[in-house]
C-alpha cells in the first residue's frame, strides 16, 4: 500500500490551522458518540503536536479545561490548557490527575514503531492498558474514554477490561485512519461508579 504523507486530510488540517491530520479522527469519534461538551475537563494523553488538544479546547470552551501530556513538547498555548511533558507510564502523572474532576480521558498515544508487528502491538496495548487504568482511577462517574490501539491479540482482553469499567464499549475506525493501518479506537461510554 502506497503511503501518502500529504493526503487530503493533511491538506485540510493545514488549511484549517490544525497541528496534525489526526484531529479528524477525534472529530469523527466525537460526531458519532457525542463525547465532548462545553465546560468539561478532559485529559489528552500523547498530545503532541497538539491537534486533539486544539479540538478539545474549542469544544470545552472557556469554562472547560484540558490537560495535555506527552514525552514530546506541545507548543500550543491557551489559558485553560495545562501541558505536562512526561511519560504516561511513569507514576508521576497520577499527581496531576489526583484530586481533580475529569469528565473525559483520550489517548492517541502510539509507541515508536520497531517494524516488528508483535512488539508494536504489545507496546500499543500497554499504552491502552495504562490509559484505562488512569481512566478507572481518576474519571468521574459517567465519564468517557477513548484510546488508540494497534489491533492484535490484546484487543479482546482490553475490550473486556473496559466493559468492567464503562457501561458501553465500542470499537471504531475513523475515516481519517490511513488505508493499510491496523489502528482502531476503543471507546468507553458512561463510566460506572
Ligand atoms: C500520533 S501522536 C499524537 C498526535 C496528537 N493526538 C495530535 O493530534 O496532535 C502519538 C504521540 O504519543 C506520544 N507517546 C507515546 N508514548 C508515550 C508515553 N509513554 N507517554 C507520553 N506520550 C507518549 C508520542 O510522543 C506522540 O507524540
């Protein structure tokens, strides 16, 4: 499959002022599941360069708040955006989540790919598992969770684990996902108590 770095989503993102074409994946997920609303407080894991945070900031509005986390720098600035440069797998992130209200947690985290499919799938699954743990510990009742996964044998156990935590769990492949990519998004709706 020919990889086209500058496809129509790339050009659209550039024209609309978004930092990455990935924004259209979150937009499609939100259009289908109606997740983000004004005033919400949302955590964005794997936020760099920042297009999901741009989308979230526009949707939550001035009364809302976004916490963006990534190993790499996010250069985006806004009054209601907090950026923490750190590894989500490290315990430190819990200090920034604890004691606050979070209505949603999204993760577009992707491991640095090795080219070995099993290794890449296992690393992607570990990031999804971590985001699910953080969602379970820190999301409000009724909150939502979105996490990108490279499809592999961990999809079924991760879906089952998410079903313990959320009333509804869906798997979605947005149109902006590149042809030939094995990524999908796990979506948890209405966190149980
Ligand atoms: C596909 S990019 C995210 C794009 C972003 N959603 C946007 O719209 O601009 C994946 C990101 O995951 C981050 N990442 C991967 N592993 C991570 C980890 N353990 N902790 C924090 N960030 C991580 C990478 O640094 C990378 O910036």
